[in-house]
C-alpha cells in the first residue's frame, strides 16, 4: 500500500512540497533565533534537529554534557520541536521560583494528553489545574498529609513491610514489589480511606501496571512518538502503554463507584469522598462548576496514586541499595539509631536528633536523582531570561540532574557522601541545591508526605535488618546503573535483609 502511494506522481509532488516547507521552516528557525537573540545550542539538521547528537536512553546525561558547552540556558531541537534547557541550580531556581509565572505551565506532550486529556493535576494547565491542585493540597492536608495522622498510617505500614521482609529469613530476595505495595498503601489510605493487603490481586495489578507505565513513558519509542504522533498506531510500546492506562482507569472507576455507593457525607474517608461531597454540595446549591466533574476526579486520583507510589518507593529502594553498597555508612546509621532511639519505634520528632541518618536519606535522594528532567514545563508568555528571548509556549526542561550534580554546589557530586548535608560538628544542614521535588508552582504537592514516608520506612527497616549483597557477591559488584524510564529506578536485584533482633 505504501509503495502504491509513493508511486503516485501527485503524492510524490505533495511529499516534495511538505519536505520543502519543513526545510524552509527549519531555516526560518535559524534566522529568527539570530534576530531575537535566542539561547545558543548545537546546530540542528533539517527535519531531525539534534536527535542524532543526543542519547534518548539517557537524555538527561546528554543535555548535562551539552550544558557544559553551551551554558546554563541553551536550546535544542527534537525534530522540528524547539526545547529550552535550564541547567545548574542558580538558573533552575531563577526560572522556577523567581519567574514562577512565566515558567509555570506544564507541557502537554501527545502521550501526556493521551493519559489525561488535560484533566487532573499533573498534566493540566489553566484554571482547572489551579482549582484541582488547590483542592488536592487542602484535602490531603485535612487528612493529615505530613502530619501526625499520616505518621500513624506509615508506622502501621512499616510493620506490614517488616513482616513481609521477615518471610525471607535473611535469604536473598528482590524487595521491589513489597516496597511498591507499602508506598502505595499510604497514598491509598489518603485517596480511598483504606489500605490493601499485599496479596490482593487487583491491588497488585494496579501497582505493577503503574510502574510499567512510568517505565514505558520514558522509553525512546515514546519520546519519538511525542515528536511524531502520526507514528502512534505503528508503535507497539504505545499500544501497551495505552492498554495499561485503560486497564488502570477501569480499576479506579470501580473503586470510585464503590466509594460513591457507600458515601456518607458526615463521614469523609479520603480524597475521593471529599471530591464527591464537594461535587454534591455544588449541585444541590445549583452552583455551576466546570471543575468538579468525573473526569477531573478520575484523572486526579490516577495522578496522585501513580506519583505517590512510584517516587517514594523508588527512592526507598535506592536507599537500601546504597546501604548494602556502603556498609560503613549503614553501620553509622544503625549506631545512631541504637544510641538515640533504642528498640522503640522511631517517630518523626526523632529526626532532629538523628542528623547522620537524615543526611544519609538526603544524600540517597540526591545521588539517585530519580526525576532527572522533572516533568517538562512551557512558558506562559514571551519572556527574556538571562538575556535570551524565549517565546510563549516554548517547551522547557528544568534539568534536575544538573542541579543535584552541580559542581559549584556539591563538593563531590558524583560520590555517595552524606557529609554533603553535615557541618563540621556533625549537625544536619539544609542545602538550597537539594531540589529532588522540583520547585516553584509545580513543586511536588506530596513533598511533606514523601519526606515523612522515607524517614519512617528507612529508619524502621534499619532498626530491624542489616542489608547485604547476596552470598558470593561483593559490595562493589552491586549494580548502581538505573533502569531508565520516566523515573530512574534501581535495577531489580536481590539483597539480603538479615534480622538484627
């Protein structure tokens, strides 16, 4: 069929016209960039842009290398799409915090649109996004996000996770699924007012499906699809991705329907109930709202469930892998826990008295760098930034790799070194360039909850277990190479959790 199309004289002429227009557009890009003093960058090829000059499998590393040549603000072309990259702590902070309005919109790529149709929280803009984010922040805080109420839920889940680890009796096992389920149960408690058993097949499918979706979203195939959406029907990866999304919607619709059927407005169980109650009250008051509809509910729950599971679980897995790789650090954490806390349950209030442990968690987050390019932004208006003109609607990548590995901010950026967060007296110090949750208008709304989860899960596990490589494997043989997806997760590998009690 394709041969017949390209053998048609009319089609060949049309193809030639299209290619000619694309080439002309490319040269217009070059001329306009010079006239308006746009950011520098590598010279693009017609049609392909700079695709041949970067590694789509580790795009953040390619962009980091380019920033050292072209500076903290540079542009690059993915095909015909122009993207401005912001590199280094000072530049990323200046853009996202000092110019939060101009750099605060979300880029809605084709795959992000496929996911959410611009509803929900993560992949939306405008008044709907503002209302949904405000509602989510307020509601989750009401349910104790980052407060004592959340602490109790997390401690309960710590006990369940410890019991799961104990089943392996110190033998090597892959902790991926158990940690994913534990992290997911925290956000589930806030979303639905309940936790799930780790053996629940629907729950397992939801969590594992979301993990696969996050991995596939960062694949080279999906990056190509974002540049050339017409290729979508021919990409198996996109078909698999969309099946995951549709299956996820089906399961969440069932949970939401069950909650709606048992809804009692005077007993609000979680985020879904709060949304339904708000929607009901607006309807009863005959107040028209274009925001509190089923689409925003479904996609907001999808966003929060996936993000609340993946980022925390992935970071905790890195923490344990770093402990098995750096046993001398693990020993110091355990010593501090024994000295300060003893055998009782660790509480959030203990954090201020555990500076070394806190530093280890922060350093694990920094080095793991699990969201290396943040979620891309766009400019909301024309802006001149650091002397360069950036047009409204331009895609922006805040390169978090360049922040967390900024040589001007970190003494040994490529090395696991908890001293990055300790002063000379061994007291914990905050570092401005510690930005794993991004910054500005799009900063992770669950940051407080994530920090609490990481601290309580990590310390509770270190109180009960010593983490080591499997027998016959040395510390240096543990593989710290990430699995590259939308986030960077550790390679699945076995560790031993040897009971300390």
